[in-house]
């Protein structure tokens, strides 16, 4: 539920083909549940008030055969409603669980605490999913660590994402826009921060985004912007801010990581890969090894070149 323009709680928009059907089923279930709840509670209250202890009614209890038609009605009517709900719900579920032929397949990998998406055309995203409107999208999902749950309220879709196996879900967005993506399964300390967004675009805009014309900043530029937005960077004195920025300029663009030794900055490419894949391999004194390793990583596998480089404080390379 979210606050609408008038401040009143309202359900998320119906942004997929299946959403109106899910809402209709939910509304039907809600209506008869409220009706029978009020009916039973009202009868209990009325009979309790009429036959309460100490009240003289002047009536004498006597045996009476119940009406057969009454028993049939209060048995058959609820049974019929339950069967209607079951059939309706099964039809909606089967349509949600079976992707149509020709659906575009996207691969999703969950880990604490992010969503990684691989497009069929090649681009990859983190905590974002760009899709074209009106096209069937199939998600093949797995987890690198614990159980997560891929939940987009506007699409009325939620699917558990499990380690060591794959699950699938599909949708067809019908409205361009930006929609919330959540993890709906508690997955650790930063579970509440495992959020993202699904961006639904017109087909031409999506093709432009794929080709790079409509793409957002490169990961390096986005990382730099996120770094500069950190409170401890913003509040840093201007002189120190400039010095910190000078030290970091070009560092990750070159694919190198750094450590300070004997008055020099030592930047080694194997250290970069090891720090990403095996963050607990070398932990700075005074800090805890809290980052989980990348699944399948090994000490000999890095994401960068294996040839180390040493760089002094001026940025000049020195051979080993």
C-alpha cells in the first residue's frame, strides 16, 4: 500500500497484464470474507445479548428438528464459494507460472544485498532492470548465498530466489514508468536496503538505451558520484576533499587497488581482484571480515590482469 495524491492509502498501480486479475481475485475474496465475518459476529452478538444469563425470556427449551434445507444452504453455499475461489486462483497462478512462448529471458542473481541482472542482449545492471513495454519478460533467478524474494508490487509478482537452484517468473508490463523492486524475504542485516527499480520503457527508447544513446552514467562515473555524496566526503574540509579526490582520480578506471607502504602507494591488479572476489583474504587490522565471498571464487582467480604494478606517489610506474 502507498499514499495516493490525497494522502489516502491505495494499492500500487496495475502495471502488468496479470495485475488486474490478481486484484479482482483479491477483491472477491475480501468481499465474501468481510460479509461472512460480519454475519457471524452479528449473530453471535445478537444471540449472546438475547440469551444472556439472568434475563427472563419466558421461553421453555424444547427439542426441535432442524430444517434440512437450512443445513443444505449453509453447507453448499460456502463450499461453492470456496470452489470458485480455488478454480479462479488456480487459473491465475498457472498463467503466472507458465511464461508464454518467445518470452525474452533475463537472468537475475541475488546476493547480500543486491540484485544483478543480465539482459539477453548483453548489458548487465545492478539493482535496476530496464524492459520494453508490452513484451513478455521471463526471469530466471538464483541466489549466491541465502534465500531472497524478487518482489515488484506494481506487477503483483513475487518469487523466492534460492541458492543452488533456479526459479522462474514472468511478466508483461503495460505502462511505461519506474516501479519499486524489493527483497521480500529477510536475508540479513541490510535486508531493508536490498531495493531497486524496474524501468519500463517504450520499445524505441529501450533500443536506444541498449545501444548506449539513452543509457545512464557508466558504472565508474556512478561510483564516483556516489562516493562524493557520502556525508563524510561532503563534510570534509575543502583542502582535504581535493586531496582525497586527487588520490582516487583514475585509480579504479585503471582497474587497480592501492595500499600504503613505506611512503608509497602500491597498486596491484591481483589485489584488486582478490579484494572483490575474496574480501576476507586480507583484512586491515582493526576491521572485521564481514563481506561474503563471491560464490565459486578461488585464490587464483581474479577479475583483473595478473601482472602486478607498483606505482609511487606521483603515479609513475616502476617495474618489479
